[in-house]
């Protein structure tokens, strides 16, 4: 039976997988939250004079033409419950110790459906971790400890789950 074309990925009961090229682990992390999957483009306004008479003037009309400028990519923030794995911490530590050129990774962020099948995939290139944060913990609290990883990348695109650029 054909898959319906009106599928919606919900914002609850999903998870995000991080896959880094060159990693020893099949999946570098499953996350409960992902922020910053954003690409935007600056708008450049160029004033022009259009050669047409308007009003009482015969010199032309002013017009603003908008053209695309530089592409900007937001940093991607991934949040999950604190795990014993130190893969992400070790990646940040290597960058902090000067090996950042060797630690730039290509990879993908995958958003899974409620049935655990792949729903959307975002590929990135030349990424490196810029920030790592562990939540405050207290012995009397009941909250789970969480870790937050922020990565920057130079290329970011949405591709279909089969790997084709869309």
C-alpha cells in the first residue's frame, strides 16, 4: 500500500539521532531535543531608477530590488539525558586542545517517527562542537541530569531519508 503524502512529524514521542563520519559508534547519540535547524539568507536591497515618467517628473521612478545575500546557518543544539558515553565530550575536548582541523566532521541529524522509522534527515558538513553543558544537579532534586551539545557547521541541507538532496 502506498504511503500517504500528508504525513506530519509530531513534536512529541520522537527522537533525534546524530551520526558523525569517522566515528567508532554506529550512532553517536539519541537526543530528545534539537534546536537550531535553520538556514536563512540575508536580503540585499538595491535602489534602482526605472526609466519611466511618474507624476510631474520625467526623470524616472525609484524602485528597490531585493536580491539574495549571504547564507547564514544557525548553530544546532542537541539535548539529551546524561549518559555514561563520553563520545561527545571527547569530541569537544579534542577541539579545545587544538585538534579542531582534524575534528571537523560530516554527518546527519535524523528525526524518527513514532514507529521508529526515519522521517527526516538533515546532512551537515565540516561540523565541530562549540559548546557542551551539563545541567545543574542536586541530591534532593528529582529532575534528570541532561547534557546539551552545540555544534556549528559550514554546510547544512535537508535530504530525503534515502539520501537524495531535496
